[in-house]
C-alpha cells in the first residue's frame, strides 16, 4: 500500500547482505518481489482485470505457509533460463512477507486505537484510510532517513517498480501457477503485469511534490463523495523532511499486540531491523532444494502478512471459518 518506499529500501538493505553476484535483471526482479502482493490492490483501477483485485487480500490473509511453498514451487515451472529471475522475485516476495509480518502488529495497534478514539465520523469503516495514513507517514520517515530527501527530489513512480517486460512476463507465470495451487483460482494471463502497470499509473497520479495537487484533488474527492476523509490524501506522500514518524514508537512506549494481546515495546525501527536480520537466512532456507510444507510452517509460524495467527485445521494454514466468511463478504 503506501509503504512502497519502506519495502523498496528494505529490499535494498537485504541486497547489501548478499555475498553472491546479482545481475541487474535479478536485482530488479528481487526489488519488485519486495512489493509482495500489493500490486494486486491497484487492479481496482484496471477495468479488465479488476475482478482479481481481491487476490491481494487473500494472499495477505489466507494460507501463508502454503502460499510461500506454492510461490517457491512455481519457480520450478519456469524454463531453465528464467529460473534465476523467478528465484529473485520469490526471494523478494518472502522479504515483503517478513517485513509485513513484523511491522503490521504495531500499525494495527495504532489503527484500531485511532478508529476507536471517538473522533467524529471516524470508525472502523475508515480503517483502511487510517492504515494508509500510518504507513504513508512511516514511508516518508524511511525515505528521509535513508536518503536525506523528500518526494520533491525522490519520485516514487520513477524510482520503484522498474522491472521490464521480460521480468513481468516471468512473474505473470509464477502467479498463474501459484494462485492455481494455493487457492484453486485460475487468474487471467497477464494479471500481474496489469497490476504493476496500474500501480505505476496510480503512483504517478498520487505524486504531489509540494502538496498543491494533493489539496485540490483531496478537496474534490471529499466534495464528490460527501465523506469527511479523503482516500487520495491518505495515500499520497507529502513533502516532509523528517526522519521520524508519529507512529514509529521511537520512545519505546508499551503497546498491545492486537493479535496476541501481548504488551510490547518495540519501535518501528526495531521491528524493521528484526525482519532484516531474518531476511538472508530465511531466504537461503526458502530457496534450498529441500524446502517443503513443514519448512514453510516453521518459517511462517502460521502468521499471515498482518502478523495474525491463522487457523490450520487442515494442516495447511486455512483461516478459521469466521475469518474466511468475513473476507468473502468484502
């Protein structure tokens, strides 16, 4: 979602820990993989492929161990000369999962707290907007911390999602295989390419170097929808030269994990570093020839991309019936 820069810089940091030579093509595929399933959310802006937009939510919440195994197995369906590109992508996909799983409990802690704080017009129905605001704020802090720049000079739509058509073609086939295996769903060929192209267009649309377009379009959206909060404003990065965020918990205040009830004190930066420490060893295990469903369960601990435990009555990480019903209704 708005965390496009957080995931991209995380992937770049992981690459620094590699000892093997990585070609430019593999690097692009790996960094694209660091965006995980998020491009699927942007299919909402693609008329032809819009029906596959819910797959983004399914991947985030359903069968995490089985999904990762299917993504790994999908590499074996590729021709030999494309396997390294496929491996690079799925390794990046794993990194997206590791970072999401680590950071999301803190994000949801803030989201649920804000939505239940009694602010007029702000309820759980606006949860996605609040989630976007939190991740956007963290994204801006990461950008300034990593580069000393804001979006005035660092343009997300130019710096991220740079994979070429050959890479996208390979990843299209990975998803075609993995979605069939993981969720018994046959998606259209080219769905992932359409998702990335839509993601690129939306990033360009959201770009507002000095906030002028942000103010105009946000005001127009609120007037048109008759709603007090703007989706556009929650998604668009601001020109904010600060290496901190209101949601980074840098003072290590206690917070409650909404999925386990545990009281924790980690900051966003602690959680990011914890995921970073896992990335290379987890990636090696993930790409090893013996990686199987047992290894996938050990890697995921049956936590979804939100860091929420999933049910596993069938031993493959299906969500519980209530959760599955709620998501099917969305």
